[in-house]
């Protein structure tokens, strides 16, 4: 099957994964009421989910050792088991378990998929290609979240889970059919997983790239976890309106992915990332200013999410080439960075919002973006200097220096 068709199919499959992963945010207060728990309890569950996601590298060698297909299928199994647990026994415990399993499944699936295309698509075209699969992030808010909102409004908070479980079974069958059984030449099993871990953990540009994921995701999670509560508190938006607000955010993210496809490979990944982080900090600054009205709040959220999506989708192709000999392992560590950042954001978000309001949320998001820009400066400096150092060492060893 042609890679272009596979890119589109993977995008559609990831809409399903991302819908479950993201629907907690706009419906946070609805899930809390349905489960009979406090808002802070769900915030802690989100933080616990992201904490578990930090252990993604434990599963990272699976894609490098057993192949990309096996890791993707295992991720789908985790997702489906999580959905089934809530569908059969809907309560706060199974809900928390489902969130943990879905995150682990998503990270396994995503890192293996990104490595799969990283193996097959040249670096100079990788930003455009991966932007196609990342469109699933925005589409989950445009199509997935509104449909989940319809099901919740009509049948109750647990209504999406049986449907998502069934879709998980279909996803499994599609991957079995679509991905060839024989491994690609560059994804032959790796015998020493510790070598891959060392390759990542001793690579300064890779560590700087992971820290970008930490800081950018921490800033995003602050707004992510609170925007639905903020809109409900400020303007009295209910389920249907919150789903509509999610669609606006989804459209902004699709716009961000489109901008990546058009510009990132041309500008260069580091420069595009710098523009995205700067724009996201500016959008966070504007959000409480323009958010005095319902329309202004939606415009502010649109700007915030389009710039963040530009950051994320520009970041992925850059990371795929930093340690090519341990590509899936690095991408799993990168997802761990996102989990760590989101855990920090989730732990701070409701605490800050309930005590100090929305403005400090956005100011802290700006600070985290500044930290990410500092990490990017370190990464780009190392990328520029490293080839010169390597050439110097080679000349020294050959007696030319």
C-alpha cells in the first residue's frame, strides 16, 4: 500500500485514540458530576495518568526490538481494554484505569507509528508527512469530541466507552491488514535495549529536545485542563456549547498542522519551532485580555491552540532525526517529556484557578514557553557545533590537526 494512503488511514485511526485522550478536558466538570467526585479528584487522576505516561520508555524497546507493527497492535490492545473496563463497570476506578491504559496505548502506538514513517520518509519531507497524521489531533476536537458530547447529553457520561471499545477492535484489524508482516530493513530487531537508552540519555541535543516537550506541554496543559471550566464559569456554557468550543479548538489545530505542512520543511524545523513557541507565549498573553466575552474567549483559544499545534508538529520531525539509530526509543522518551509536562500542568491548573483565577494560569504558561525557547537555543547550538567537533576529532585521530 502506498505511504500516502497509509498516512491518511493512520490519521483516521489516531482520531479515535485522541478523542478518548482529549474528551476529559472540555467535559471535566460533566465527568466529575457523573462519577460523583470533586473536580480536584479528576484533576489528580489526569495528573496520575500523565505520571504513568512518564514510564513510556519502559515500553520503548518494544518497537525497536519487536517491530513497529507489534508495538502498534499492543497499544491498541491497551486502548480497547481500557474502554471495555468502563463500558462494563462504569465507576471512578475503571475510569481512572481506562485513562492510564489509553495513555500507555497511545504512546506505544504513536511512537511506533512515527518511527515507522521515520524509517521510510526522507528527513527533508518528514515534516509535511507527519503533519498529515497529526491532523488527527485537531480532527478529534472537530468531529470526535462533539459526537462524544452528543452521546453524553443523550445517554449519560459513560455512553462513549462501548462505542470506543468496538472501534478499538476495528483498529486492530486494520493494522493487521495494512502493515506488512516482514520488517523494514531499518527496523530489524535491536539486541541491546540499554544501548538505545544510552544513545538517548547521553545525547545533549536529544535531552534538550525532550525538555522542549516538557515545558511546552506543561504550559498547554494549564489551559487545557481549565478552559472548559473557565468557559462554564464565565459564560454558563453547557455540554453542547462546550462541544462547539472544542470544535473551534480543533479547527485551530488543523490550521496549525496545515501551516506546518506548508512552512516547516521550508523554514527548517528549529526556526519553525522558535516561531511557534514565541507565538504561543503571545497568544497566552492575549487570552485573558480578549477573553472578556464569549466570542473573544473562543478567538483567544483559537490563537493559543493553533500556535501550540504548530509547536508540536514542528517538534516531532526534528526529534525523529536526532538519534536515528534509536529512533523509537527517543520518540518514546519525547512522549515521556510530554507526560511529565502535562503532569506538572495538571497538578498546578485547578489549584491555581480555584484560588487565583485564570490570569495566573496564562502567565505561568508564558513562563513555560520561555523555558522551552531556552532549551531550543541549547539544542540548535549543539546541532551547529557538533559536526565541527566530530570533524576535529576525526582530523586529530588521523594526525591532520
